[in-house]
C-alpha cells in the first residue's frame, strides 16, 4: 500500500522561467517540472548531501557554480519512498512583459557618442491565479508547506492537498494511458512505453498522453504508473 496525494498549486505572483528562447522572446511553458517541485516543496535537504560544512552553508544562500546536483539530491527521495510527478496546468493565463535597455558601450570606452540605440526583450510569464495539479506518491505521511516559491523570480504560490488515498499496486501488468505529464527517465525503466507527446523543456523534456504497459495505481478513474523513481542518464 502507498499513499497518493492529489495536490493543487495556485500562483499568487507571475511565474517566470525560460522554457524556450525565440529571439528576444523568453517563454514560460505552463508546466512545472517535477525536479523544480521537489526543491520548492522542501523535500530536498541540500545540506545533507554536501561534502563539507562550508559547502552546505554556501549552497543554502548562494551557488558558487552553476552545476545542478539533481542526482545526489533526488536519489535520496527514492530511499525515502517519495515521488512527485510534474505539475500540469488546470487553468492558466499568460502575461507578456517588455523590458528595454540602452546600448551603453561608451561607458566602457569612455568615448562621446550621440547614439542611444534602444534594445528590448519580452518575457511571457504565467499569470497569478493560474492553477496546477500534481501527484505525490509516498510510503508514509508527509506534511507539505502551505506556501512555496517557484521560478526565477521566486514567485509565491499556495499548495493544497485536494485528495488523499491509500492504494495498492496492480497485480499484473496491463496496457493503459496516462494523460498527464511524466518524466520519461523515471518511467521508461519500469514500463514499456508505446507512444507519447513531448513537452520540450530543460533539464529533461517531459511526456504526456502516454500509452504504456506496466503496473499502475488506480486513483479514482486515473491509472498512475507504479514503480516510478528518480533516474538519470549515465555519464
């Protein structure tokens, strides 16, 4: 038996992260990666997996290097029997913000110039009051924070457990369709995947409308893949 929480997130600020860059347009896909959710929900204790005390202290407030440590951080959740699925949009709207700046190269060269050439960029963000849904599969109970922070701007969002059930894994493998988002690295080792749609985003593109074969958990009318765990590409 495992517990499954069906959770909902409601944004109280606009959410921004660059899913894709198209020229000067930086677009945020209305999707929350399951890696990001694990960090936002406070499930990852970076201090525990730091090699030194000084590294732990610096990681809490400042990352001296832009090198993600997903594998050591998230592998620990496998040992605790916790898995979080990516967040899908229930309802959302987008906002388009334009920012401008001037070409100020003359500051570095200390030369006079009469030119002031404007430049601009646009950021497509997910608007406040947008809602997302995700699932947590766990072996024991878990207390979730009421408020979390997401994205580049550390946007405020409310978390609520909408439903909680104890379920058993299916006795046999069977064909089924999971319409929501999945991390392909986490499911393809335990299931045979036949077809899917791809949602391109870093660091691992997600899949949805997945037709697969394997064990599952019956949650209301939804069949959630069983045996999912955080897995990573071999170096």
